[in-house]
C-alpha cells in the first residue's frame, strides 16, 4: 500500500492525484479545473474498490464535465455504486440530477435535505438514500455525523481501508488564483490557518459543534483529512488542524462581532 508523498510543487493540479493505493483500492483526488477562477474552488474525490466506485461531493453543474472526464480515467460511470453528498449546498449537490442520469448509483444525503431535492429538478426519489442524524454505513464506509459544521444536517465519510476522512467543508480554505496547493503539514500549517479562519468563524455554528467533531475525528486512525475546499491535511498537519479547531471561537460564540457590534 502507498500514500501520495509528492511535494506541493510536484502535484498534478489539473488531472488530480491518487492519495492512497493498494492492490484493489484507490482513494483519488480528482484535481482542479482551469475554469474555476471567480468560483469557490472545490475538491472532488473518487474511491475505487475492486470494480466499483464511490463519489464524494462530486459538485455542482459548472464542473460536471471536468469531473466526469477525470472519473472515467479510472472507472466506467455505470460502475459507480454510491454517490455521497455531505450537505445541501449548491457547490456540493446541484449536480445531483446529472449524476442520477449518467449513473445507476444510489445517492446518499442527510434525511434533512431529501425533501428539498425536488428543487434541484429531481422528481424520482427512489435512488435517494436518506441518512439518519446518527450516520451509518455506505457499503464499507462509515458515515459520521458532523452537524452544524456548517450545515444543520451534515455528514462526513471515513474510509477504513485508506484511513482517509472525507471532511466536507470542515477544514475548508479559500485560495487566491495564484497560490493553490494540495497538502498541508507542519511546514505550512501556520500560514494555512489564515486561509481557513474567515470561513470557519463565520460559517461554523459554535465551538460546541467543533469540539464534538474533533472528539469523533480523534477516535479514528487517520492518515489524511480531505476537505471539500482547500488543501488536504497529512502527517503532523492532522493533529495541528484538530487542535486548532478544538480551540476555535466561531458562529454563535461571536455573534455580536459577526453582526458588527
Ligand atoms: Fe457548505
Ligand atoms: Fe462547500
């Protein structure tokens, strides 16, 4: 088995990288498109296990062609059995109707958001699997609750074979067009917090929600934490990130400050 040990300057930004690989299992980051200037940049991930695939937050309408093109380098669309959506935001899930039309996958999303899906143009909900608040399983993968981080109905996914936690918006960073990189470890963690702080203080609900998440994450055997925006935490960067989040004041903790008082 092996993990991607490339430095940030070696990463293939456009085509993506295999983050973890063993005999029959791959956890893949699908790369960033050239056309994302002005948009919130998003990370999409594909897990390939044997002949079957799982997509994690495959994203909105705008990036659909790029994601399809990178996915099909690894697997036929008809072999995708699960598609996971961590929450209801458009950057996560506005592509649901298109993914339903090009795959025969089961789609997993929080029970809280199932009844909102017809607003994305989905009339047939028969392939939608609502996820309970307590989480559950999606095949071999663990679905873990991460409510209020930031959405009130939010889940993340742990792959126990790759030991990678797909983290939805938790750990998101906002890059400038000129300065993007894939990995965070102890060498660049401190400067990376400046790119995370604004999002986490304003979008996450409270320090109570952060502490609940950190406690759940610390119970896992983790080699990487992979967010939906920004960079992937590895090595010492994992503990540094969890400790940073555990001490963060955000959302309702600082509501007066947010409201400009
Ligand atoms: Fe979000
Ligand atoms: Fe997001």
